[in-house]
C-alpha cells in the first residue's frame, strides 16, 4: 500500500487515503480513524482484535441486532461493518501507537537508538 498522508485534527488522527476508514482505534485520549487491511497485515494482535469484533458484530446482526433495532432480512444493501477498538493499555500510549500506525501504512519511520525503546513494548503487544 502506498504511503498515505496522515492528518491530525484535535484528538483525532485520520489517514487520508481517499477511502472511508473502517476501524476506529482509541488509545488513551486519541482516536485513530484507520483501515483494517494495513493494520491486520502487519499485526497479529490487531488482526485477532478486529476479527473477533467482526465475528461478534456478525453474530449480533444475525440474531436480530441490538435493542430497539429492527431486523430487515430482505434488504439488498450490504451494511458496512465498522470496528471500534479501545486500547487504553497500549504500551507507550498514543504517540507510540501513531508511529506504529504510520509503519503499518508504509510511511517511513525513523528508528534510532533514542526512538527504538517505545517500539519494543508494542512489538510484543502485537504478537
């Protein structure tokens, strides 16, 4: 995937690919609007979290949705599934998650002796 231009608006971080985001990651006080494929292809842990949530959402939809929602089995439209995952205990916090997200999107991330330490804990988290 080509390197996209990330942008930050307040406490939200967006990866501007021209495609709508399909996963929202909450890390500390920051919300990241991202895309499943780059995350799932680079991180086994995020793959598991996203797949687990999609499975739970599909199961809930098959059972009739949530409270107050009507189930319409004859709809021809495919409903887009959006994942929202909270990682409040992500090692290194939102700054480190932002660097990891940039890496997942193929953005060059400079790793030096002074910046490598924050990547060690998230790397073990992502297994």
